[in-house]
C-alpha cells in the first residue's frame, strides 16, 4: 500500500503554522538548514494528513531519532513525536536505533531504555539488550511508524533496524507505516554483494554496499524478496515523497549520526567506512569525521596532513586518542558517484603494518572475504570493480521492481 494524495486544506494550514513559527524564530542560532525549499521535496513525514487517519484512536509505537522532524527551517519542536503528542495521538513507545533517540551516542555504544523528558513517553532501545522488539514490548501496540533518515550504505545500521521492526510486525500482525525520506547517495549503486555467510547487523541482505534505494523502497524489497525470517510478510504502507527522484540533490538538515556532520562526510562515508575495518582512523574524535584517514605510523612525507583525535560527542574513546596522526585530507574531493577504493589500496600499499592492516571487521563491512584478498594480492581498483559488475547488473534488475521514484 502506498499513500500519495493529501488534503490541500490541512496541508496549507500546516504550512501557515510553520511559516508563522519560522518568522518568529528567524533569529534563532539553532535553525535547521535544508534544501527542501529549493528542491520542493515534500517528505513522507510532512504529509501528516496521509497517516493521521491511520493512527487516530490507536496505540502507536514510533521508530525515531533526531532526524524524525516534520517540515523545514524550524526547531526541534516539530519533531514527529512532539507533533503527534500535541495532537493527542496515543504514543505508547518510542523505539530508538543505534546512537539513541537524540542521536548522540558513539557508534556501537549500547543504548539504554529511558523516558523522553519532553513528553514522558517511554523510550525502548533497539541497540541494547535486543535489536528486535520483543512480544512484551509490543504488547498493546496497534500500529508502528518508522521515520528515520538513512544514508544509502549497506553497513549503516538503520536498515537493519528496519528489518527487525518489519519482522516483529509480521509476527504480531501489527501494520507498519514507513515515512519515506531521500537517500543522499541514492543516485548510484556500487560495491560487492553481501554473501550470506557474512550476514551481521552491519549487513543483513544480499545487496551492494551502496544500494541506491530510499528507506521505503528498501522496505518493499525486504518484503518482496522474502528476507524476513520464515519469509513472513509485513503489512506495509509507505507514505511517498513528492517532487523527488534519485537524481535530486538533497542536503540533510540534521546530522543522521554523530560522525556524519555534513554533506561531504555523507558522500564519502560508503568509501571511507572500509577503513573502520583497518587499523587506520577516519577522523572520529575530530570535527571532520569521514573526511580524512590516517594513523600515527604513516609516513609524514607521503601523508603530510596531520590531525589529533580527542574525546568528543559521538567518540568518547576514538582510535589514536591524543596521538598525532598523519594522513590525507579529503574535504575537497569532487562528489563521488561510485565507490573509491584508491585511498584504501594506496594506504595498504604504503603502510609498514600489512600483517595487521585489516581486522576481522573488514570482512563484515565488505560482506565478502574476496575484497581483502584482492587488495592483498595487489589488484587495482579497476580490476576489483570488474569482479562486481555481473552481480551489480543483476541487482539493478532486481531493484527496479521496488523503486517508487524515477532514476
């Protein structure tokens, strides 16, 4: 089921409310900046009249984080939880993914259950004791909303949370509404396809590293391909975006996680995340995370850029904390439209720690052992990419069935 139409009167009233709030707060230093006005993209979350009738008089759970806001150029008072709470929607629980409800926890840091201070709604972590809601945690819930901003990489764990939510919904006959949002890396597909023997929370499905789908499209693929346990199907509704295509330039107004601070980091993330499976740093503990790589032992002559990781929000104990690192600054890199492995291959070839360059986590990120083996054998990026092409072409044909927006 896909929801697309909306009532003009309700929407215009909503816009008028937002415009008034924006004028009053135009001097605020905490304003969000978005290209929504320029690109005229209407998010799924913005189309409240599409999903309000579906949740009215029902007990609702919402999967949300700091990105789950409605509309543009206004402060956190328009978080979807606040909006629905003020309209007396009975929100029983908020389910929080990796990094927590407010999006400040370190990558991989276990999140505890809690209470939202603003609304008093219980928050249940899906990145702590369990990654899938239990039957007890769904007791009394009649419908679930999923509204989280993804970045289009297989190892970004919000799509794994989506999988577990869909599976729990299917097993308990609870309908799921996905409020669709843009994929900032949705204009291309690339990378090796994950092999089933390497399934983990950073890779649950046989898709390439850059999957080229919105969160709504991805949900359709999970359902359609029978990837849930025992091939169960989730009762799925998607509130589509308006005025969006996979070529739409979209600048995220809110950091999707603590270590993706801007458009450049989000664009480089699919390529640089491979370094997380090596001994090198990608800048956690700096203010330019996922826009560099380096380590203390790299040659200053070959890698003259320096940085020193410190404890900060999203990286309490960063790799090489308080150590001077040498590396490469990638902030001025031209926007990528395919994966870049040249940096990884170059760093491997220039290091004197080849035996300990890769960690076991690298295979989880790559979804295959082949990539590490190819790099160790001296394959060029072009030679490596040729080994992906057949699988990528097959995936592209499969993906076509689930796309909701033009390519």
